[in-house]
C-alpha cells in the first residue's frame, strides 16, 4: 500500500505493535494507534494520512472533516470507485439531511436516473433508468424484502415509503449486474445496508423532535369529519448506539420513529366533453366547434371534483446487535425491525353532468347551465400496513478469503376497511324543479362549479343510492431467505486471479382476501346526506360517520361471489447458484460469471363459470422456469483518476404474483383515482400463462474522480433489449350496468430502452471567507420502444411504463461557518410518463411532468443542538394525470399544498 503523510508531523510518533491476521486498513489503523491522524482511503491504491487539529474549532475545514456528512460522502464515492460496474450510493446523515419525513424513497430520489413514483405528496416507489419499479430487486443487507403494493396487491415493488432512512447507513443502487447479484432485476439492485454501532467509537445519541404545518386545509375539522387536524402534525426520531465488552467487541444500535401528519388534497377531474352554443345560447347540432354558428366559447359538459382529508401516521423501530471480536476474522449480527404505517382517509366527491338545453351569462371563462345529473360519492379508508423483519449475518475473513452466511425472514401485512356510498339524482328541468349552477374554466380547461343556486333544492331532488358497499381487505406476504457466499482474493488491492461463488434459497408465501358486503341499490339517499360547511367540491355530501348501514338491504349473493373472487394464494420457491471469475492487472480488471435463476411457483385461485361467477372450488396453477444469466464486466483505470466501465449482463423480470394468481376481481369506488368521471368500477384479471421478461443489458461509463476523492464526474450510456415484456392494458366494458375498467397483464412482443446519464458530485468546495459548498447534480435522457397488441391491431410506443424521457435531480448545500449554519436546496424534475396502457391507445393514462423544490436550513445553537427549518414543495407544484397516446389530454390534477417542518436536533 502506498501511504502519503506529512513527515514533520510524525517525528514523535511511535507505532503500536501488531498481532494476528487482519486486512490492510485495519492493520494501518492499529499501527497508528490513538493519534492525530485520519486515514483518507478515497483512493484505495494511495492512502493519505491527514493531521487533525487538537484544539476544538468551529472553522469550516475542521467542521467539515469531522461531520458525518463528509465521512459518509467519501464512503459513497469509495464504493463507486471500488465497484467494477456502475453504482450510485447515498448515506443518510442524521444532522444534515432534509428529513422531517424522509423515507428511503425520498432519499434515493436524489441519485442519478431515479424517478420517484408518487403517492400523494411523496414518493412511494422508485423507477431507475426508466425501468418500472416492479423490476428492481430490493434488499436489506442482501436479504430480499417482502412487499405488498398499492391497495394490497401482491407485487415485487417494495414500498419504500414504509422504510425509514435512519434505519440504514449507506444505500447503494447497482445499475449493472454481475453473477454475485440477484438475477431478478432489470432496473437496478437496491441494497440498503443496516447502520452499525461500529461506525462510532462509543456512545452515540441522536434525537430529533419536530412539528409540521401543512398549508392545504381541505375539509378536515369540518363537514362532519372527526378526529383530524386541518393543518398540524408532529413527529420524533431517535438513534442510539454503543459498544461494550472487554475490547468493545459488542455493539448495539437502535432507531425509532413516530410521525403524525395531515395531508389534505383537492382534486379536479376533467373529461373531454364540452358544450358548444351559438350566439343565441342554443346548443349546436352536432355539438362540435366545427359546426357553423359557434359563438367561439367553450362550456363544460362535465364538472368533477373531490376533496380528500388524510391523517397519516407511522410508528416503529429497529435494533441491531453486533459482535466483532478482535483479531479473529469473525463477525456476526442479528437485526429486527417493526414499523407500522396507517392512514385515515375521507373522500368527498361530486360529479355533475350539465344540460345542453341552454346557457346564461356566458363568457370565455364562466357561465350558468342546468344540472342534468348530479352524483355524490363518499368513501372512507382505514389503511394499515405492517413491515417487519428479522435478519442474521455470520461472516469470517482473513487476508485472502471471506465466507458469509446470511438468513432472514421479512413479512408485510396490509389491512383496509372501506365503506363506499354513491348516489345520483336527475333534477327536473321545469321552472319549479330546475337547479342552476355557475361555473368557471381555468387556462387548462378544467371546470369548477363556483355556485349551485339552490343547494336545498338539489338535495331534495330525489337522490337515490347507486352503490352501497363495504370491504375488509387483508393481505399477507412472507419471504424466507438464506444465502451463502464465498470469495477468494477479491480485496480492493488484490491482483491476479480471484473468484466468488454462492448459493441462495428463497421462499415467498402470499395470501390475498377481501370480505365484501354489497347492498342493493335504490331507495332514498337524501336522509343520509347534508349540506357541508366547506363546499369543496361544491355540493351535498354523505355523513359516513353516522351512515345507517343497518337499514340497508344486503345482496347476499353478490357479496358472497365477490368475496370468493377476491381470494388467492401464491407460493414461490427460488434456487440460485453462481460462479464469478475475476482477474485483475495493475490498472484493469475483468469479471466473467454465470448465475442460474430457477423459480417454481403454484397459485390457488377461485374457479369461475362461464358467467364469471365463482364455482366454490379453488383451481391450482403450477409453473416455473430456469434461466442461465451470464455477465461480463471490464474496468480500466487511466491516468488522472479516469475509470472506464464496460458491462454486458442478462437478467430476468419475474412476473408479479398478483399477475399470475389473481382471479377476476370486480369492485366499485376503490379503483385508481385517475379514473374519468363516468367510470367508477374496475375489474382486474390475472394471467397464469405469463412468461418472465428476459433482458440483455449493455452499459458503458466513464468516471473522473477529483478534489482528493471528494468529487466525481460520470457519464454513462445504457441499452436494454427486453424480450417477453409484460404490460397491463386497460379496456372499458359494461359490467353490471356500470362502465368498468378491465385490466389484465400480457406479454409484449419486445421492448427496448436506451439512455444517457450524466452526474457530478463535489463536496467541500472552498468558497470565500471560509465558506464551502456541496453540489450533487444529475440528468438522464431515456428513450423506450414497445410493441403491444390492442384490439385487432398492434401498436408501437416510444415510451415504456414508468419511463420519463428526462429526469433531473440535484442539491446544493451552502455551509456558513461564521454563523454555524447551512442552507440546502434540493430540486427534482421528472418528465411525463405512462402509468398504464389501454386496448385503445387514446385511453392510455399516466402522470404529467413533476417538478419539486425543497428548501432547508439549519443553525447550531450549541455543539450538540441544532435547529432545522424545512419547506417541502416550495414552488407549490401540482400532480397532474393525463391520458391519450401522447399523454396530451388532462384527466385530473391534485393540489397537496406545502409542508413546513420545524425541528430540534440533539446530536
């Protein structure tokens, strides 16, 4: 090892004696003993010993060298430099991250090529390089995590909104694959590394208590919605660790989180349906702007809006016990975690179909029309998800070999009770019964009813129940995972031949059930409705808290059928083995390996007859596949810290359990909220004949390291050719006299994805007056191609699902040592992307572009206490849903407002 240091500082230094076997870095630390040196290992070939000042100082350089941010950032770049392929890493820093609500999803969206797949005002999943979040492999300490997705569906995407960032240390996104990694990833392998007590010399304490103010009021605290704050929330986080034993060979670290916050939402839907009148206020025939005589102004035909009052809560913690006996080569750990996230939600939704018999007071942006039909929907959800796991790790190493045994069991449970009620009315259009409404239209052609002239008249116009039902959903998934890995001669400073080999067994068990109670429609609904205090959206609402369920007539046949259809069970066994051969020269390395990916599964689903009714019997579907997955990686280091990576690999995208196992499942009111005003029900069907995707992955990248290992500039090109891609189409059918979205997964003919990624990271950039800056910025351009089969025709798309064309992520931190403060701004932008396909390409749907700007600042009031202030969504951007082959027609938009955090940090 080459070690550089200032000779003047070593005049009085005496080294400590060495005993036993240990790796080079540990040996160097032992030689130095307890002195004023720090080891800079950002370049593994040339280590640097840096002297630290013995006096306590608040000057910029001393503070930057000591804080966790810089140490963590250097470790991130060291991981990037040492890995032969392409990896990006991030470390959660207790004191400095913007983190009032930080989940793993929020943390990872700061990395290059990562898109946050949003749930409300924060990401729930992540897409990497434009590949669907279903095609990531997500692990904790190498162990695959159980996963229950949206609405309790059993999918492979891990809900990273449920994983607190403070539970982990460094988190890595591997974008290229070697045989050592799980073969079930086309997007990325995401590995979260648990925090370690050995990251600290002794006792470590961190406590963060904070208050939250959400600007969007909604109807919480009004409209007979109990128990919710209109604006305020609070939370706390804590991390404690210590080492003990004769030689401090034991360590324990625990983290804890509690949070309760309000997330209110207003939502507007807009369907492509308008009225066009002549200059005398009469409807055109046909009702089209191309008809002669149009007055040049557009009037809405549909006006649709909703208000959501949400109360979000999370509670849980993690503990890890470690054993690192000195000079033995052994280490062991056992970790357990348990987190619960629950949400109480009220939806108030009013939809109006405006008549075309006349218009009054029309202007280009306003007017008055009759209400031809009104529909009111009330929905209440009580979502709860438990995320739990127990992980064990036993390893041994010497200077040449490592042997690691890991085992774990992780599980998730999902529960939801959902009452849903819908009623509609057709007011009479005579002078005595007609109900008028005033509307406005904004620049996006989204209409809003600003006034219903006589709300009491509307309420008493004869509302009748359309849908009355309750659901109790219960879903469970458990994953048992065991893996054994052996490596020889693979340390970062090795030369010559080395190899890795290993074996993995994994068992996935999932169950889905839903007890459904459907009541017969019809009957007077007005007695269960009221005129609200807060009319957003405008119109009468249901009093769900006091709804007379005991007075409803149960449809026992329908309830029984839908309950039986909702059940399925899925079992999967995975057996994997791999061999990876390495050879390293002074400046180059080549890795060639193969992994055998073997999967067997069986699914139990309800049998159905020709009318899609359950037969009362369970049908068993078996399947499986085995795929050899070769990979080759080449890396070469040029002078001046310039490193080239070239990688070819094959990987698979395993079908989703819910896609393979699910029987036909029908529901109303609980489908995706991106639906249009006229479609209120959904049916999903599984497909047990799906083949796994198989991807050929090509990657080449250049990394330029600078600023003594604190900075890196990277450019990467990637290309993926995906066979048997799986997509889900959405068609519209009439079922039970309701327009219904019908979704079913299928294999595509082929897909491809290519793109370019550019990123720069530079820490501790010296500025004037001892100030410094940290910069992290990246951009990615992606282009996808897909061919899929619609109704009797094949369509070609220039985009994959969850694949935006552009992604930008970045942050800048300005450190001001004179006032012991810093300011951090984080920005992300994702271009529009498809969420789902349709047999009719004009009905494809997805999300519009999503910019996000967050701003934070902190001030140290003592050496241990820090005040933080954070504003999320500072620019007040909205979430927009679009439809059409080019996502060019607005379907809906959501407004969540801003969230402001006030934090007190003890560290």
